[in-house]
């Protein structure tokens, strides 16, 4: 049985992220293509690797065993790549966060990582919860205190949400219509709140948060954004005070066995400091423009 590394790499992404939809971002393949590749791998192995559920993919015992062996292959391939490319650092620190938080941290990359640190950083951007317990990420930026006994967390602040419009009273904005979210993003709390309170006035929808922001800025309608997003975008105007029931905590989460690892601790400490520094922005304390 000749199992290719490309197939194992796709399997690792689906296993670590818990499903096809989440893995589309890392593999850059469609969910349908990923599904076919996973099914073909299962036929090659001769056993099911996943239990398909509405909430995602759960590994079978055979899948768990393949995961361990695939991680050994991954480590060997990474070692080979480092040997080929020269003196790249060994330790990769993976940071998982939602699209907005990931974009914010990425924009401040110089404050959490430098070349002299001797590590590499990877961002795992998804609206789904990444399984830190399975080492799909080393650090997670979450809106809730971790409850799993193998995770450690520290609160870094609060995040406020408010309704924003574009700067020009045109088109859907002038009519008082809203821009909603479809797809995976429809499950986040702000999207559910918008649907519950203004669902009858949603005229346009986007399937990811960034396209929704572009639609609002272009005049398609109003929508809800975290205040650190809306107040930072000169094309947007906050039209009301933050919505109290949408305020969330912000937690920096790590595996309890990894939190003292120098590379993980260094990046986690810097992310926590970055969030504390910008707490007025995250809490929506900037003036309404």
C-alpha cells in the first residue's frame, strides 16, 4: 500500500481542524474535493477514518492511529525541508483565532515575532474552535474561558460589538437595510443577534466577514462588527453604542503542557501584552465618529 504524502497532509488538516469546511482554508481545496480525497484514502486504508457528524468529523480508532503515524511522517518531512533549505528554526508556534482577531494580530506581527526569536509562526484562521488538545494549534485566542482540564487560559480583556454603516448614506444604508452573514460565519453570536433582531431587513449577505465589511463600506447596508474592527476602518461609522449582550471575554489559551515552553510562552506573552495595550479599542471606548 503506497500512501502519498499529499494525501496524508490533507488527512492531517481535516483531522486537526475537525472537518472539511475548516480545512478548506489551509488546504485551499473545496470541501467537495477534500471529501473525495478523504474517502479515497479510507478505501486505500480499508477502514473508515472519521465518523461524520453534523458538528464535524471525529476520528475513529483507526483514524487516531493514522494520525499518530502521519505526524511522524510530517516531522520527518519538516526535518528534510529544513535540511534542504538550510538553518530555518525548528519550532513552529501555531496561533488560532477568528478572522478579525487573526487579522489584527497579523497587522502587529512585529510586536509578537522577530527573525531573531529563532521560531516560526503560523496562523490558523477559522470561526471553528481549533483543537489545541490535539496540537492543531499551540495558542488560541478565544471568547470563552477554556473548560477542558488539559488547557490553560488567561483573560486578556473584553471585546465589544456595535452596528456600523458606511460613510455615505446611499443604497441599502439610506434605506435602513442590513448586510448579513451566510455560511460558517452565520454561527457566530453577532450574526445570530443580527438575524434575530433585524432578519427581516437583511437585503444582502456575504459568506465571510471581510466581504461583509466591504459591502457595508460600499453602501449595501448596516452590519455588526467588533469595535476594534469598525473603529479602525475609516470607511465605517459606528451608529450606536456597543450592544451589551454581545460583549465577550478574550482569552489566551494554551495546552497546559506547552504553556511553559519558551517559544509558546514568548508568543503568548506578547499577544497578551498586545491585547492589553489596545483594550480601549477592543472595548469600544473610542468616540463615535
